[in-house]
C-alpha cells in the first residue's frame, strides 16, 4: 500500500471484509458546516445514530494527505478543532494528498471515496446544486453523482440554491431521485421545496431493492438520491426561512462573495439570523438521514 491509497479505520475494514453494513459520512459538516463546539458533538451523535440502527459509520476525511474511510475519534477531533482544514471536493483529492494537508470531504469527494472503497450508502444533510442567479455556478456534487454508484440519503438540496434548476440538471445527468415516503422534493430546512418527483419509495427494503436492481441491470453508473423530508412540525418556519434567505442573498451581492464560499457564508447567516433555529433543524436533518441510511445499508446487506 502506498501513502496515497485510501486507508480504513479498523472497524470499517473489518465490516467491508465481512459484508457488514457500512454508511459513509462526510467531514465537511464537521470542519466547515457547524459551529464549534457543536460540530464535534454532532459528529459523534451522527456516528452513534448509524451504530444504533445496525450499521458501521465511516466518516471520510484526509489527515496529512492520507484519505481515510472511518476516522477514529482523535482524527475526527483534529478535523473539528483545527483552523487550517481544507475543504476538499473530488477534484482536490490528488493535489491535497501530494501536499500532505488535512482536509474535510464534501458530498462529491465523500461519494467518490465511498464508492471506491466499496461502500454503497452515504448520508449527508443536503446536496450542492445550481446557485441562484448564477446558473454557471454549479456544485461538483451533481457531475460526481452522475458517475458514482452510491445511494445518497439527503434532505434534498440546500434551500439556498436554485432547486428547480438543480433537479433539471440531475435529470439531464441521469441521476435518479426518489422521495422517501413522498413525491414532493424536500427543501432542506423546509419539508417541501415546491417541486414534484416522479418516484417514491416507502421503506428501506425498497431502496435496497432499487440498488440491487441497478447493480443487476448493469446499465446505470450513477447515484440514487433518496430525498428524505423533515416532518412539517420539525422544519424551519417558512416565513423566517424566506426572510433570512432574501437578506442573505442581498449580502452576498453587496460583499461580492462567490464560488465555494457562498454555502458556508449563507449557512452561517442562517444560524445567526434565526437565533440558532436553523442549526437545530440542520442537526435534525443529518441525524434523520443517518438513521435512514443505516437502515438502507442493513437492508442492502
């Protein structure tokens, strides 16, 4: 094994070798998506949620240039508390490895690493997508999912994005999107983004069956996006959401913030402007998705 090959935590390595269910988890939410000290606490809760549902958590990250699927607690703590952790999309992995950096993996990078490691299910909060008022600005998540055979359990795409344009891009790229128990696409902080879906699956066993069918047919190489909405009574107040988003978009324009700095800026704006309510919703989202992903992984195993 070279220093650049993917490393595995002992529990994840044993699970993959013996066919036990494994769920991949991103580390960007730990290093860049949640404020300290909540980020480390929530990261541990996410892993515990996966374990409680019968699967093995495999949080993905880079330490000293080495990709690891299955960070241990010390490694997770390092990414949660260091100030110089790079945000790594799939395009960044090789260069970051050569430079020996510490890095947290985005949806795109985590999906790619998980698929390469043989992990079939990945839980995240919300996907990246097409940015509002900037259709040329599109997350690498979309193209990566088009070529990565993995099930991604999420609460749709982040509501700070252009949801309709993102769904159109996913369709063009051939990425299958199903609602979990719904035929309405969730809006991350919101239960319903206002867009319909063609397909709905109601149980982890049906999601696992779709994964098995995809593998058996051998005609589709892309991801299966499982959109898992929050219950209505757990969503962010829609009026508060819309006001906060409008203010945040105006601030982006005034301050000239673009590219990959947009999402962390807007998430931080939501946290501050909603008095922490958006953070509580964000945590509920990822914990619910981790639970469902683990139950899918168990059914698929």
